């Protein structure tokens, strides 16, 4: 199961594109509301999460966690004890972590990007402590860390996640299915 953490101020496209794409590929995904069941995105869209952060179990069923960006959303994710515990659990158990936009800064602050290639929203590069920050790609995977640069890269970020969880072929099939003309 993949857990997508939603905190007030999250960037809607960065959170819901991976949810949509993963569900299209048959992956079990749960949205996790940080501090409540109804979370308001950065553009005022209210999302009803599947579960609240107090309800999650960090066990062998967690295949990945996803941290969407948005400046306020990222600050609220980083302030959450439940999110911090989930990140630590993943890091300690080799469970992949995906973060987009400003959210890779959380991983940088925890020292998880040292020696890794990463991308983020422009202006947050200094927060990716120890990372080799790439400026020319929308999303990158390095080991168990996937990062994306922002809203415009949400589909590429989602494909990186699908490659990690399923396969490059499945990611290519998804792209073909959503880009038919």
C-alpha cells in the first residue's frame, strides 16, 4: 500500500496526480489526512482523505510514502510527528519515499538526500542538504528516493513512482493511455 500524506496547504495536482495514476495501475493507495479527515489544498479544494494520520500502521504493508508540496503544505508535513515517524520508518526499512516541489526539503533536513541526486521547486535547492541538485529534469529516482520539481512535473513524478513500484513498461503504458490523441 502507498500512503499519500495530505496536509493543509498541499498542492492539489502534486498529490492527486500520483493517486490517480497509481490507482489506474492497480496499486492500493490511501490518502492520509494530517490532523484530520478533511484537508484543504493550496487552492481551496477540500479533499476527504481515506484515513487520518492517527489511523495509519507503519508495518510491512507500506510500500512507499508520498509527500506532495505546496509551501504551507510542506511546512505542515514537516511539523507533523506522524509524518516524521513515517519518513523515519521508511528510511530505516528501505521503503521508498517520494517527494515533490518543496517537500524534498523535508528529506534534506533529515539528512536523507546526502550523496543523492534530487530535484525540487526552484528556490528550495539550498534545503536539499548534501544532495546533487539537478536542474534539467522534472523528476529523478536515486535509490529509494524519488523527487519531482513541481506541479508541471506531476505526471513525470508519477511515472517515476510507477517505475519504482511496478516497471518501466507499466509506466510507459500509463503514459500512452493518458496521452492518446
